[in-house]
């Protein structure tokens, strides 16, 4: 009899987990449709996973040259290049400016 009791709660847990997954997918699709989320092509994801600097990957995904991003963010080319090469992390203020220029959050660049 204890096996039967254990089976019912496990089935309920699985059903709740399935519902939570379905809800998460629905929320993501709604956010995607409203422009709050975006899909990133695999090539860019792979570059991020492989450890390429996030600023460079996002800049190229957004189709900016280094000159365009530096100007739009209001940072010097040398500072942007140092951040993209991994030579420097950049100050929080600089990262905020770059994130805003790329239409991202600071967390997206972390």
C-alpha cells in the first residue's frame, strides 16, 4: 500500500513540473512576441560559450563596427578595443554605456 501512496505524489509532482515548464515556455513566447526577448543564432551562442568576449560577440551580432559602437556608447576606441580583447574589464559606467548602446543589460555582458 505504501507504494501506491508514493506513486500518486510522484505523479502529481511530475504533472506540476510539466505545467511549470509549459508556463515558462508560454512566458518566453509572449516576451519574444513583444520584443522583450530575442533569439540568437547558434554561431553567436557558440562564440560566447567558447569564451569570446561578450562585448565583441554582441557588437558583431548587432552589426556594429568598433568605431560605431564606441561612438554610440560614448567611449574611446582604445577603451572599447581593450575591453573586447579581454585586456581590461572596463568600469561599471563604461559597461553600462556599452550595454545601453547594444540594447542590453549589464548582466547580458557579464
